[in-house]
């Protein structure tokens, strides 16, 4: 029998391999719409990849399935899991992206004054810019950054000016994201929201119709297509 010390490197390698093998299990739960289970499993595994997926699961549960009174708590769970991912792997872009997603949603619950007082806007922007620095072709971060500029500009020139929001950046970011990922449904739905707010209803309609024509590969896709149907009905 081998001495115990000879087993230590083998056990470390095996543990790392197991962690890598398990991360797709969390992703599979997400794809199936089992968002709470994905969150719990991601926390249990504890790798940066799993923690970022846990954050995504918490955010998706809050977005798509949670009762109104549950949503804020689940976005807070998402922010915490994403921060843990960042602490373990400071160069992992998905940690910053998921934290930005969670903070962006939390800012909606807190309201503009509380969000500004807590400095959420620069934190969200900082996380999205860090995501894009680490992964320049991260389409999701482009869409989120476009929405950051759009939503702050919508709140008025004073808020936009103090936070550094620029409406001219919205459309280029949206178009680039769709160019990179033309079959991602949520990008089309979010772009349509912007176009509709700008009064470009025909262009918004085209984006929503495209979103509905794309294959829904995940549970989140199906939820996003339902949102697209609702938004399309409002345009008619």
C-alpha cells in the first residue's frame, strides 16, 4: 500500500477534477428552470464557476419564479454568491457580470434616491466594465451596460450627468451584442424595450418578432419569449 503522503497529490487532482465535472450539473439545472436547486448546488460546490452559476440561479429565480415579496432577498443572495466567486477568482469575468446583474435589480427595489446614496450605479458600471476588460466579447455585459446608460438617462439629465451616463452609447452596445450573439433571445427583448421607449415601435416589433422566431433552448429562453409576446401585444 502506498504511503499516505503519496496519495495527497492524487486526491488534490481528483478533487479539482470533480469540481470541474460538477459545474455543468449546475448549468443543467439552470437550463431546466430549476433555479433554486442550481443556487443551492452552486453554493455547495463552492468553486468560482459554481458560485457564479449559483448567483445566476438566484437572479433567475427572482426574475422568473419568485413571489414579489421574495424577489429582493433572492437578488441579495445572488449578489453575495457572485461576490464570493470574485473573492476566489478575481480574474473570472462571470463573477463580476453576475454581481452587476444582481446589483442592477436591487437598485430597482431600493429606488433612485437610496440607490444613489449607496453608490450602486458606479458599482454596477464598474463590474460591467471589469467583465468587458476580462472578456471583451461578453455580449451579456454589453447589453447590461447599454441598459445602465439607458435607464439612467431616462431618469433625467441631472442623474445622467452625475453618474456619467451617455445615451449615445446605448445603441452601439446593443447592436454589437446582437452581432456577437444573434440567437440569444434576451438581447432582442431588451433592445426592443429601448427602441419602444424611444418611439421606434416598428423597429421594436421586428426585434420582438425575431425573439419569438428563435429556438428556446432553456427555461429562461421560454420566460423571455413570454415577455416578448407581452411586449409585442402592447405595440399593437
